[in-house]
C-alpha cells in the first residue's frame, strides 16, 4: 500500500482506490463511469509535494477528467503487478505514461519491491555469480546497488547494464500492450533523451534509457512528448512546494509547480487532439 506522509507542511493527497485495485492513488477520485484519460508514472506523475500536478493541470487544459495512477518511486512493475489497476488504465481514452529508469525493474540480476520499485530486495544467482565479492546485505536501493557494481568492476557492470536495458524494453512493451491504443510517452528530465545512456547520474533523466531505446518503442505508442523544464521553471525550485521541513532534501529532487505547468502545456494539445 502506498504510504502518504502527514504532519506540518504536508499536502492532503485525497487518497483513493480505483476498481478492485488495492493500491492507494492520488485523488480526488475521478468518476470512471464517464470517459477519462489516465496518467501513469513515478513520483513526478503522482505529484509529490505539489498541490496541482500535471495530471490535474492536464484535466483543466483538455476539459476531460484525468485519473492520476502515478505511484511514488514507481516503474512498470508497479502496474504489471496490479492487474486491477491495469484494467482501469485499459479502459481510458488516452494513456499518458511517464518514462522511468531501467534500474527500477525486477530483472535477471535482482528483484525490486512490487510497489516502491526503487527498493532493492534481493540479488539473484546471476548477480552473485558475476559479482561474488559484493556484499549486498546493507544495500536497500537499486541505484546504490548499481553504483557499487560499477565501482567494483566496470567491465562486468557493462553486462548488467546491457541486461537491464533489454529488460526495460521488454517490460515497457508488456505495459504498453495493456493500455488503450492511444498511448503518449512522456520524457520528463533536465535534458533531452541522450544518444547513449550508460551513466548513473539521475540528473540526466531516467537511468540507462536513451533515444535508441525509445525509438524501438515507437511501434507501440502514438507519440512521444519530451518535456525539458525551462531555466525559469528550474530556478523556482521548491518555492511553491508543500512538504514537512524534514523532507526538504527529497523535495529538491522532484519537479516543482512551474515544471508541472510546463508539462501540462506540452501535453494539453497532444492529448486533446487524441480525444
């Protein structure tokens, strides 16, 4: 179940459930008996710390209700492990899917938490065989694991990276196949998709996802929207975000209201044209 923070400075996310899914999503709950758009993705789609995330702003821009199925630190496994949520998404008129990294997926080398997909759960035999000297007991996040592996041996890490990229493509195809025919991929990052994504710096966007990988998904989508925040939106930072003071560090790594507005401005004409 999704855990939502409370306390001084925290937002009310109006938690709700859709259909038979046991997952708690951000509300207010939309009326799914009427036509709707659905938004899938990670913490930016959920809109953590932001009063009006881009799904809500997209609703205003298009005049069509948008069900926000974004999950905190979610990737494709968040949805593929929840058939009830996928049924809700499949019945939408249009699906907007925020692209997340290749690291936050269960793969041949390790497993992730089914809900908080950035959480590393366990190493698989293939990882233990490839990196027998790496102790994973104190590793709790996927990016930390990958950084340790890369520092240990870059050549062996390249084997892991290639497998994660191939796994990402397979899982994204599985997810997209469960969605309505009109599918919009959303790239939301500080830069445009790179020609090659081999590094582990999250500032460059979803980890290990590059333009060549996105091109291979083209047959399964309607269009790709690339949202790179303007310098002005980035400069606003956390000014209009709502969070407990103890969570300021986390807030700095998430898009603020100005970024959400720019994303909705880009998505609005695209989604409206598909409705």
